C-alpha cells in the first residue's frame, strides 16, 4: 500500500495545477522524502505498452466531439498506470478557448481544471491526469497545437502521457475510431532544442511518419456496464402470439447496419481537404524556398566580403604594410537562421493521413459494391 | 426503444401545443443519452461501502412539448442516516458551474439515484431539486443497476406532485413517465464498440473498417439464412405463415437494383478505383517529399 500515497505525491509534484489541491477530509499521510519516493514508486520504471480506455471515456469523448463547434474538441484523460498499461478511467472536456494568446482565458482553463479535479476527487473518481484527447476529422490530426500540448505533457507527466485521437468522420461512418499516440524520442529531442532545420531533421531521421508513435489501445467495459449493455441489447419478452421473427423489435439497442450504406459520403469532402492541404503545403514550401534563397544570397555576400578583404591584405603585405584587422563578418552580414521545417512536415503528414483515409473509404466501397452485385445477381 | 422492463408509465399526450411556453408544465417523457447512464453506473461502482445508493444531478435540455432530454450527469455527495439526509449543495453548484462552462446549453433538469427505492428522503431531495429547476419541474431517474438479486436492470423516470391536505416537502407522489435511450446515429458505432468489448468479456481493440464490414455482412448472411429457413418451413406447411412477415420480406427483398445492371456498376467501379489510385499516388508523393527534405541539404 506504500505505493499509493507516493504515486499521488509524485503526480502532484509534477503537475502544478494539482499541487494547489487542498484535501480537506483526507487522512494525512507522512510526507515521503523525495529521495525515497523514487524508490517506492516502481510503476514509473515500467515502460508504457498499451492504453486501456474505459467505456465511460469512449462515450464521453464521442459525445463531446460531436457537440463541439468546429470539430475542435479536446479534454483531459484521467486514470492510473498499472504494470505498463495506462488505464484511462475518466475524462472531462476542456472549455473551448477562443483566443490562444489571451492570458485570462489560459488562467481560466487552469482554474477550471484544478477545481474539476478537486471535485472529482471528492466523489472517489480518479484525479490524476494521464494525457488528453483530441477530436479530428478524416484521420488527420497533425497540428502545431497538438504537438505543443503533447510536448508539454510528455515533460510533466510521469509516463509522458498519451494523446487519444478520435476520428469523428470515421465514427459517423460506423467505425468508432480511437487511437493512442505519443511523440517519439527523436522528435521530442528536436523539439526541445527548438531546432527543425534540415540538418536537425537529418540527424534525428525525422519524417512525418516518425513524429508520433502509436500505442496499442484497447477498450474495456466494466462488469456493471457490460451487464447493463447486455440488458439493453437483448430483447424484452415480446407479447404472446407474436411471430418469433418479430420478437427482436423491442430492444433498446437494435443491431445497426449503417456500415452497409453504399453512398460514398465524404469522399468529395475528403478530396477537397487533400487539395486544401496541398495548397497550404505549396505556400509553405514557397516561403521556405524564399528564405533559403535569402540565406544563400547573404552567405554569398559575406563570402565575397571576406575574399575581398583577404586579397586586400595580400596586396598590403606585399607592399610591406600591416594587414587590416579581420573583421567579424557575422556582425556585418545578418545571416537569417535556417527556417523551421516543422510546419511543412506537419502539412505533409496531414496530406498523407487524408490520402490514407480516402484509400480506406474506397477500398471498403469496393467490397460493398461487389457485395451488392452479388446480392443482386443471386 | 424502451429502457428496461415494461412498466406502468403514464403516457401523457401534449394535446395543446399553443399552451407550450408555460413554465412548470409537467414533463411528459424523458430521453436519456448513454453518457449520462454510463456516468451513473460509474458513480455507483465508485461508491463507498457505507453508501447504499448514490445520487447526482442530471443535465439536459427541455423541449416545448414537455420532453426532457438528459444529456449528461454528475455525481453529488450525500449522506443518509436513519435520522436525516444531507446533500452537498455547494458541491452541486460548483460542478454545475464547471459543466456550464463547457456546455452552456445543458441545464439542470433533475436528479438520479440508484436502486428503485422511493422513500421520504427521495421526496426531500426531489423537493430540493425542484427549487433548483424552478420554475420547471424536476424529474427523478431511478436507475436499477441489476446488482441486487431479483431486480431487473433498467431505468425509470418520475415526476412528482405534492400530496396531502397541507403540502409538506416530505410528502410527494412519484408518477412514472416513459423513459427511452436516445442517441444520434453518428454515435451509434461507439456503442457498438462498447457492446463488442462487453461481449468478448476481455478488452477489445478498435478494428478496421473492413473488419466491421465483414461482421455486418456475416450477420446479414445469417439473417438471410434465418429468413430462408422460416420461408421453407412455411412452404412445407410446418408453420403457419404470418402475412405481416411476408409483407415485410416482400418490401425488403423486392427493392430492385436496376441501375447496377445498366452499366452503373462499371462506372462506379471505375470511379472508386480512380479515387483509390489517386489516394495511393498522393500518399507516396508525400512520403517521397518528406524523404527528399532530408537529403536536399546533404547533396548541396
């Protein structure tokens, strides 16, 4: 049992938002010395291998994602890590902040988060943050803000936290899609140095497919919820005399066949988004190219200046005069730093994800078409 | 889609739509979103040993016709002893404010408790929530978790009305009203995922589109087999045919797909294949482009 307070202590120490939490009625534990807490906290050493979502979390995320305006829903995941599995047992949505720069709104969110955690703790719910969730459409989730948030989390949370990505459009098509991710070490390293120049990318072997690594994700329903779902799905006893084939019409959860819909809904929208992302990529490439040319020009000018000075010095030495002092070239010519390639990499990732989503839709469409043909022919 | 066993719920019809804006009109029916239900079950699991039942607040929307849509719920602390009942009102207000920040449309519509036991304390709590929802009436959701033996899992909804010569808060009649599970079609797949997770007993992975399609096709094929057996047995004279079933079958199977035969299949096939090739092309281009970004500086 010694691990329990230490885990709380470790997480409280890493998260400033929680550390202010007063625990009014809780029994007081002896404070564990910082040196000891590491020794007691064994869970922190077991690497994370999978994420387990509770049924409650699944339904909460789906509801929030569907209701949020603009498809921009995000919230925090709460739970515990146990033996390499991150068990997410609860979550709550974060208010949609309209203005990223607004200091007041950030403070408001922090306050909201702290008091929500405190309130959840009072009713015996888990109150340690283990990551966050993000709703997306059509499989593309790369964005600056997601990467930034996850980078912060990965530094502060014990296991680095996870981001669970939920795809609204795929869910609407009949396949509830949840995927767990975290940033790769290489990306995090480059991010910490805030260096996304070409050399840094080569050093870290970064392409868009190596920004995040996927963690296998499972969905679990607790026994009570399973029992309840079963009750909902089984038909209640039909009135006597009805034909057996009509009996199942009174369930709360009738079987659904929305996946069999033939219409290629969303393909056009998906293709549009590919084109949009490509346009954005083209613009970004143009910007990068412009900056590159500027750098090259400045470099050439600086080199020219150095050459000239050397020649001058050579003639001066030949004439027996003292050479002119070597001036600091970098002060005379401002060579702009190499532009960050992060944005263009993320855009490429978006294009790739959109294309993959189109591919999946069309392959499922093919199967459906042949199934229809077979059904029609028979 | 009824929730739970058949009950004696009063199905009231709102006959006078012109009468709608009157506050405090009696709610006629309740729909419950799965999230609210699952939150209640989760709260019940996390109760302390001393607690016999748990209560909490229901949030949702009201329609003009007296229908109440329960969209979410949160737990509220309370204590019940033989002498008194106490609800942590401050906690309730804090939580409501927090929820209100994220979802301003949802307002307090009533409260839930687990178990089907309606007693004096229920009337007192109901009285408290009626003050919270004034001028509207509060509803009460009794969630039977099915844990106690002999009780079937289900959800019942009630409205209350005062009873007795002089109205007292602890005296109330709870009138059952119909209660249904309601969710949007787009959220349906999430429930399917949970149902598949619960039927396999262990945890399940989210599957690919094709897996789900295969499952649906198999179940359609099973159903066709079932229909075929039924039809054969009717034809053989073993079972008396039901005209209603026959009519349904006629409607379902009679739908024609003439469009497919007239070359529509090939045209559609070409479109789909083209889209698929295009998507492949875009993907490989994106991959190549990101690789090229890595080498461009090395070459120069």
